[in-house]
């Protein structure tokens, strides 16, 4: 029989073991809790993929630990993902994101590091050439998701940056991959693009001219050119105001070198306001025969986002005491692709106030007869590129002839731009076109040059 001392020692030992076990259990729970906290911080709640910050850190580690491995940074997203949410609801949107996350897990290798950058944006770091790009192209084209009752085809696009500068920050690497993605963002037949120095040069150019445009307007480096618009007899009845930039270092800049930049960043609104004012100022100085001429001004889709377009232009008309019909409002079909009812109302206000409204480039984009039926227009502008870009000139001519007839039947004037030859002019005249614009008559010119030409050719 054990004595009392031995029994006490056994009890104490048992209690110590229990205490140690409890402490170990508590310590284990703390570790698990800490791991859970770290996981929650580093992983996206919906998809379980790495968050943006965690992904960047993992990529830094991979690049540092494997100096001999060439890596690619891939940035991809889902085209028009907002539409999925708006039409099918957020549950369907979440379903799409989960399916994409599952697809990433199933098709990646252990060398890949990937995560969700936010929204519908995903990022990957993978060894160079480790992805089957042809397979990805096919997959990005034919990706169909379903939540059991609804199926929806989605498109994905990917930009890839081949890491050539390992010491730059990972965020810059993804910026470059995103630039590559942006180059195919609106493509339906191409879904993957690689970053190159041209893209970087374009970014540098965009930044440079964006920083200089305010000074350029103040110093009148930017100024309007006028391209004559003529009637059936070749007499000048007006002009379109076009922008040009005499850059002190870069020289004479054509609009295609800077307009797309300002359309992307929204600064086009400042340029347009300057040209509108310039046009009104020019009209206010014309007397005699030139007092009957008009100037067409272009309205960018972005203008509607940054200002009250009608109020802005109407104020200029009153300030310079000009008849509204002498300042024609020229829009493109893209203006009407969003907020259609609101834009229709604005155009109606213009017409009710005496302005002439023109639709530019009809037939060169996605114009529809339904749109033409409902839009408040006075003039239909048809681009001759419609003919020159067609592989079947006979069919193109048939369509052109009928568009011109249709515009007349709808009570619209027709204006064909891009007329470059006498044959084109004669053909269009026979088809019933009312007005013409193009190099066959005159190229865009300075205001002084235009006024000299007008003295001999004004109707």
C-alpha cells in the first residue's frame, strides 16, 4: 500500500500533466486563432485567393528566392462584369468570381502564385512560358458559367509583363501588365497581349502632353483649323472646326496624336470648350457674305459627363450674339450609347433653341436604323471610309445610295465627308447628296486661309 507521501506526489504529477495539457491546448488554440487571423488578412473572403497585398508579398519572395527563374506577371479581368451583376444579380456575380478562382486552382502549377486584385481583377506570377497561351485564348473566348438555372458566356482578357527589371516594385509590374490588357480590352478575337516599350512610351507621352495642355491653351499653341463644307455647286456654305496643336518642341501635332489621350482622361472637355469659344468668336467677326456661314463643332461623349453641354454652348451664343443655326452641333453615335433618354432630351433642347444637329460618321460604326428613327437630327454625315474600307464596293455603293435616299425621305440633309476625287463627287451628286467635305474641295486650314478662300467661293 502506498504511503500518503507517494500518493500525494502522484496526484501532484497528474495535476501538473493536466495543467500542461490545458496550457498546451490553450497555446494550440492561440496558434490556430493566429493562423486564422493571418489567413483572413491575407486571403480574399469570397474566393479564398490571396489578397492584393499578400499576393504582392508572395511574388516579391518568389522573385528573390529564385534569381535564375524568368517570371511573367499576368493581369486579367472579366469583360463587362458590371453587366453580369446588373442583369443577373450579385449572387450570379459571386458565382462567376468563384468559378474563375476554381479554374485558377485547377489549371495552375505549384510554381504559380495568384490572387484577387479586387473586383473582377486577378493577378498571377508564373515561370515564363509555363502557361499554354493557345489554350488560354480558347478558354477566354468560350468561358461559360452557370449557377444551375442560368448560363452566361463571359469574355476575359489578359495582359502579360515579362519581368525584365526585377528590382522595380511589383505594383509597377502589374501596372505594365494592365497596360497590355488595356490594349486588347475591346477586342473580341484577341484576348492576350504582352507589354512592350511602345506602351510605356505611350504612357510617358500621355503624361507629358496632359501636363502641358493647360499652358498650350493659354498660349494659343492649340487653335482651330477650318475645313470647308460645300454645296452641290461647290460653293462654301460653312466649315467644320478641327483642332490642331503647334507644339514648341514636338512641332505640328495632328489630332490623332493627342485627342485619344484626352478622351481617355477626360481632358477633352477642356479642349472642346476652348474650340467652341473660338468658333463663336470667329463667327462673330464675319461680316458680308461670310455672315451667312456656319461652323460645326464637335461634342465628345465625355463632355456630357463633365458639364451641362447645352448651358455651356447656349451661354456662348448669347455672349457673342450669334444666331444658333450658325453654330452646328456635331455628335457621333457613341454619344448615344449611354443615358440615351437624357442625351435625346439635350439634343431636343438644342433643336428647339434653333441649333442644327448633325450626326457624324454615320455608317462607319454601329449606327442602326432604330437609332436613326428616334434621334433628333437635322443632318446625317456619312464618311467615305464606308466605301473605301469595303471589300465589296458594289454592295457598299448600294447601301450608300439607299442611306442617302433614306435621309432625304426622313427630311434630313446629307453631308458626305472624306470626298477625295472628282469621281466620288460626281457619284455622290448623282445619288442625291446635299453637302460635301473633303480634300477634293479643300484640306483643313487656318482661319486666315479659310477666309481668303471664302472670298472667291462663298455661296
